[in-house]
C-alpha cells in the first residue's frame, strides 16, 4: 500500500511476528503515521499546509472556486475567503460513523451512558473486561474487535452478522469458540432496567453491558452543498476523480478496498497533470458511460467505489491517461501495475486468515483436551 517511490519502514512488532512470521507485511499504526508525517517533512511540503483551519464552504463563483475558511482563536474565530483555479478534495470518507437505525438503540444509549460505542472510538479490550459485549457488524472492524475481545470480555462474545461474509476474509475470524455469531437485531429493550437485544429469529441476548458498532462510515461533504452525496457515494465522478460537469473539482481517495496510498498517488498524479493542461479527458458522454457501466456491474452504492477485484484495470487506466512527466520538468513517472502487487495484497489477507484458523484450532484442541480429562 506504500507510495511507489517511498517504501514504508520495515518495522514489525513482536506480536505481528509471532502471529504472521518474521516476514510479516503488517506495520503498527504508529509506523504508518510516522511514514506519512515523514513524507510531509520532505522538501518543505509543510510550508504548503495550514493546520487548524476548517473549510466551511466550497462554491464556484464565475471562473474560480471560492473557499470560505475558518480558524479558531482563543477569544474569537477568524473567517475569510480565498479563490483558486481548482480544488482537490482529499478529506477521506472514514470520519463520520454510520449508526444504523435500530429500534431502541438510542434509548439504550441514553439509559446506560457509555454503553454504545462505534468502532472508531475503540482503543483496546481492557475497557470491556468481564463485560457482556455485543459487536454489530461483520466487516474488518467488527471481526478485529471481536477477536481482540477474546479472553478479556465475558464468554461468549456475541457477533451480530447480517448479510454476506466479507469478500476477502470469509467467516474465519468468527469461527472461534469464544465468539457466537448472531442474526440481525430486531430491537433493543432498556425500559425498567432491562438490557436485552431481541434478534430477528426471536432469540435474545440478556444483560448486555456494551454494544460496539462496527457498521462503517457515512460519506459527508458539508462544505460542498452543491454536490449532494447519494447512496453513500458522490455521483458524477469520472474514474472516482473528476467532477464530470466541472473537472477543476477533483477528488483523491474517494474509493475503497485496496492499495490505499498507491491508489491515492495514481489519482493525484492524474489530477495534477490535468490541472497542468497536459491531459485531455474523454467526452462527457464517455464519462457518463463509464459511470453507467460501473453501476450496472457494481451497483449504485458503496461497492461502486471499491477497486477490488479489478485493481490492474483501474491503475493502468489512470496511468495511461496521466502519461509521462513533461521532458525536463519535475514530475512523477507512474510505473506499470506490478506483477507481484496483487499477490502481496492477497497474501496479506491470507496470512490473517491462516492466523485466525491456527488460533481457532489451538483453542478447539485445548477444549477437547479439557473435555477428555473431565471424562477420565
């Protein structure tokens, strides 16, 4: 997931080595944070960053983009406006937690303060020691949290799974004897001291201490009121980058599922080349067809933004459109999609699956051994 010319430091934690071997590709979040901050320190890039400023509004005024900006002060806020020829929105889409509508959830959270939390706020299992925890959601956050709670939270950890298993990981993360998968939640009861979750199949979970929502995020762009989000994606973007009606508004990172920083790099280079006047985009009709064809395959929702599984096709399309740097000018040459990139991507997921399976088998053998001894 690293940038093409800036490798991530090879720093593995002892826990990662223990679980995935000495060649583990995983890095602690502090290593990734240091990597990003280190890139910003290079070549004076920090001089181009204004911290502590919020973008309150972005609007097109005549031929320019007008940005309304705000900086908080100790006694008053400072507001001002600036104009630009183009705007790149790189604000991400994993900021605002998505809280599903579940009957009784709000009442439960009000009755038992601190009992409901989104995975964004999860900072470790210790807070839930010997607590009866229900994890809602079966994507990456849900499975990671459920696994992390093993041996700490009360047995079993109830994992509410609705719909299909994760396309990368399947159900291996939940195949542990300390985790009990449950169907979707019908309602939550908290009146008269009750702490009960009623499930769709009529079963229930009583005496619930904590509910952790691993339910994803909502794409929000409050500073762009003229470009409404629908179905948790922003329609009208060509290649997930250019606003079709006005490509001087571009997006970097409005995608999901794969290669993170490399994908951002490819998108950023293409946007920069377009703004420099070195790229000609296809006709509006062709751009519309790209979106229509993708909706037909992926659907008109979050899956539309997922690069998986057609990584090479997307990377090569962006690279070919971006072209080469101008002769004698600074610019980044994007390499062809590497033959081993997909193998590394899939291999990382397979390592996690294998680690879960190994832990599941170890626990199963231990329980069988205890059961045999009990019968002797």
